[in-house]
C-alpha cells in the first residue's frame, strides 16, 4: 500500500462536484476581482466565527502584514513570535522593519505560552503574535492577560486553525486583529492562494479594506498609499463550498486523530499530540508525534511507501535569513529539540481507515524491531 502525506479526496462525498460547479458558475458571472461572491464569503466566514469583520486578502502572509501594519507596527518595534513557528509569520514582522523576538513554545502543546512570552517583553514590544500551531489553540486567556498588563496588542495567526476552539469560541476572534491563510491544504483551503484578516474593530477593518485595494476610498479616489492583496472571486466561490462543510471536515480530522491516539498509545517512545488542556478543541491540521528515533522512523515508513513530513526541521533562529537577529544554537532548547524529534503523520479528510491502520502497523513494527 502507498499512503500520501496529503491528498484531495472527495470528502464529504459530493464536495468535489460542488466545487467544480461553483467555479464554472463564478467564471460565467465574470466579476472576477472583488465581486459579490467575495463579499458573501466574507459575511459567511464572519458568521462562522461568531461575528466581526472579515476582509479577504491575497494570502496568509499578506493577512499578517496587513494586520500588523494596521496597528502601526514599524521599524524599532518588537513583535513576539514563537521560536518554532512557520517562517511566514516571522517574515511578516521583518517586512515592516520591526524585529521578531522569539520565545520558547510549550514542549507538549508546541504553542507559545504567556510565561515564555513574558520573559522576553521589553519596552519596545508592542505585539504578541502567537500561532495556533498544527490546529490547536494557544492558551489565549493568559496571553490576553499578559497583553493587557503590558499595554500590548494580541494578533493571532490562525492559518492552521480555522474552526479550532478556545473555551468554546473559535480562534481568530480573540486578538485585536487576526490573520489566516486559505492555502489549499489548510483546513479551510482554496484552490490557489488566499487569506483573510479578521477583526472586531471597525476602524482597523476600514483601514485594511482600503489598504488591500491600493488605498481606494471611492472609485479612483485614494485615501492612503495601499497595496494590491485581494481574495479573488473564484477562490471565494470555492471557499463558500468548503466553509459550508468545515465543521464536518474538522470533525473527520478529529476522528482520525482519535484513532491514532488509541492505536499509538504506549508504542515506543512516542509522545502523542493529545489536546493540551480542556480549554481547547484541537482540529488537527497536522498530526505531529515526537520521538527520539524520528529520522529512522521516517526512513522506515518511507520504505513502506508512507509519506511523512517534518514541520519544521530547522528552527527559525538557525536560518541564514535570520542570522542578523544574533541568536545562537542553544538559545531555544525546546524549539531545537522539537525540530529534531517531531514527525507529521498523514492525516486528511477522506483518508481511509485501511490506510491509517497500515501506518499504525508499520509504526508498531518499527518500534518492535
Ligand atoms: C502558521 C502560518 N502562518 C502563515 C502562513 C502563510 O500563509 P500563505 O501561504 O497563505 O501566505 C502559513 C501557511 O502557509 C502558516 O502555516
């Protein structure tokens, strides 16, 4: 048997056909940029999140840049980010000339915590930018308290967590202004690039709405020097179909994760990605185990035609691009250990139980040998 790390399957059944139909209809509507379908999707996503303004933008990276820019983040400012994050989040800070400041994640949840963030706050810090990594919410209440106590803004990166809950409420609605990505393999994925900014603050929403479309206030009138970063109508049409079944897609991911939890409990030295607290509903964008024998296990699974990936093999402070920040090896032992021990197993809606059972069997066999 061959198991891909990720595949687009027709799940729930009929979705593929609805997506294709939506694309054809949208194409025939001929309002491909900022058409009415974009507005409808923005309203539907807002409803899904329980309110607030949603502005569709070109991708998740732009959503982060626009969010930070709307808060006035600029050269001289420091923005706290997790030391184990995805590079896009850090690049967004750097893009504005501000300084990304890394803080250790929690070794079990993989997420930035208030305790580690607190230890690196300085007089220059103005934003804490946590990532809800792999589909699991950070402990938001503590992060919000920390922000409040220090006069900082919270900006959530929920690119990997659309529909994940914290204390029963969707992530992406706790920070002052928040960013997500609709990259095709995300839990809510388009068929190309896409992203969104989400905020409860009408003034910030108004600023982003102008800024993402060249700063236009009225047709041919420009109130500010903006950029071009728009969600296109074809992506919005697809996202409407996917959003309508996002809860089902996430439930399927959770159910597959549950099967892994049960089958892999007490196998070798594996640490399972169990939800880190009862405050959290994890939606398993990725199923990331940790093991001291990571490289050998990955090789073994590869020989058995099972594709796995590592999110992420090189911590950001080791990257050539970030040497100017002056960090060195050993500065973030938790993040560094994660880079050596974490392994993402295949998990995607439509993956069969037979495929999953085969993966489990191969993992058991590896640790038994
Ligand atoms: C946590 C995180 N932030 C930001 C991004 C950037 O999103 P995009 O690829 O849409 O620019 C991604 C994914 O790609 C991501 O996983």
